[in-house]
C-alpha cells in the first residue's frame, strides 16, 4: 500500500496503549444477568456505581422533552445561556462560593466533553511544537488529548513513590520538582507554554491542598506560563475530612495570575455519563475566551444535551440528595478494595476522591520489569479482571496499577475475589 494514503500527522497520532485489553473486555464483558464469567472492567475510569441513579434521572419525562429551539443551529456558540448560568450556580455552590456572580457564566465555553476541552485549550494556549508540563504518573490519555489535534508536546515531571532526601513526601509534587522539570525541558529544547494539573489527581485519587495550588499557580506566574487545571473529579471528594482545592474555592483576586489560569470540568465522572459527553472551559482571559469561541464549532454539543444537563443541574433538591449518596458509594467501594489489598500485602495510596486506587503490586510480581508488569496484567485479564498497569500512566516506576472501584457493590466483591485468585496463582507461576 502506498505510504501517502493518510497524512503524516495521522500516522504519528497517539496509540491507545490499552486497546488490546479493551477489545477483550468488549468481546467478553461481565454482566450480572447474562455473562457472570465475563471480564470485570476495573480499567476504564467510568463511574458505574451510579448508573441506576443517573439512568432514572435522565429518563424523567421533562429531561426527554424536545422542543423547536433544539432543531436550528445554536447561535449561542459558547453554549446556551441557560446552561452556562446553571453551571455557574452549580460550581459556585459545590465549592462553597454561594455569592451570586462568584463564577461568571460568560467566562464558560461549552464543548462535547473534557477530552475536547483539553484539546481546545491546548490549541488556543500553544503553537504547534510547544510543550506542556505534566506531572506523572498521569491519566494515560493526556498525551492524546493535548497532542493529536494541537501538535503540542508533553514533558513529564515524575513524582516519587518514596520520601526524598529534600524532605519531599511520597507522591508529593513540590515547586522544586516543577522548577527542575521546567529547566530539564528547556535544556532539551522545549518551549514550555503551560502546566497541566488534574485535581483531584488521576491516578492517585487524592486532592492537592489549597496551599499547593497557590504555589503551583505562583510558579506559573513566575515563569510566565499558563496553568490549565482539569477538575473533572471535583464533585467526587468522598472523604469529609478533605477540603476541596478547586480554583473556584478562591476569590479570583487571590490567584497569582488569573489571566493565565484556566479550568475545565465535565459530567463524565461526577455524574457517570461519559457516553453523553459534556465539558466546559472556564477562563478569565478574554483573548483565550475569544480563541475558544473561534474553534468551538468543531466541538459543539447538541442543544438537546445542553438542555438535559441544564435541567439536571437545576434540580437542587435532587443534587442535595445525589452528591452525598454518590460519594457514600465511592467511600464504600474504595473500602472494599482497600481491605482486599491489605489482605494481599499490597501497599496503596489511600484515596480520598475520584474513582480509583493506585496500588503497588511489586511484591506480587516479584522480579519487576516492563515484561513482568505486563504479564501480571494479562494474567489478571485471564482471570476475568481488567485493570491498567502503571506503564499506561507514563510513569518511570514499575509494578504499580490503577484499580477503578466505582462499580456496583456485588461487582466489586466479585472483582476482589478474582484479584486474590490471580495474585495467588501469579506468585506460583512467575514470582518464585
């Protein structure tokens, strides 16, 4: 076949590392009614625990009603005014800022998912070939989200699983580490334009402190780079002792450089509906806002979806019930997984937010290298359990894995039974 059938940029496009795993899951996925021996998916960060609640909500007649306003082109190119007002009110209340106008609806641009939000932000903030710093381990699709359409590069800043001589705690991202990462990137010829943070953190399931967020923002101001913060898990902090550090918990005047601070959020994780993609970009920078509006036609979200999401977020009585119910589910499912990991002698990062647990399987794998890490993941897959190994998170330490616990209770229990069986037999076969 001729070598010029598709473009060079398409040839270079990001390859989804877990493609083969997900194909096996799709071919033989667990179903409690029809396929109890199928594969349980603890790899995809989908909040399946709330599926019945969200399905019931979205099936309400009012949310299913079409009207003639949904049929023409949407002339409100940055999203319907109703939706933006509702979203501003929701995020203000969620983050304890109840004063009207705290979150400005006119600073939103609505797009079809946070993947699109990150891609659009990268396009507007960076030129082709520019670089975005990304703490690592990171959500494995970040290179896709930032690179494929925008042509930017990512530069990982690795955090350590161990305490460091400089006083750094395990997994801590401090400013010294960012400074070193920025300097290393520059020495390698990168033109760094931004820092990307995910908060709460994927894959740790933890939350940066407010002091840390301010320090990261001050670092960005000092070096005149943007800070893009993905807050897709901001309504999934299930440990009541942990304070939200969303940018929306600050008054905008507290931010070191609000003109270069930008937030994205969506309903995929907190409301378990990635198949109904909804995302939002928020910026105080009028030029960035204009830049997003110029390309939003490529990321448009259907009017019907905008109206349905607005109606859902307008139901404050339902939200007052849903949010704590949702977080209680996450607390319970994470506890079930942690108990099993403790039985197995597997250390982990104790989660306080999000849908997953970051666990260290080195004592199960034994002689850890890229091959044995992959072998262990495939061995678990053969035992009907899919999860993402650490290599899928652009990380330089081997033996770690992310387990998604946001599943129905019976499914989590069955998954942990399979994990114990897989660990026992892998020790026998590979780790002697």
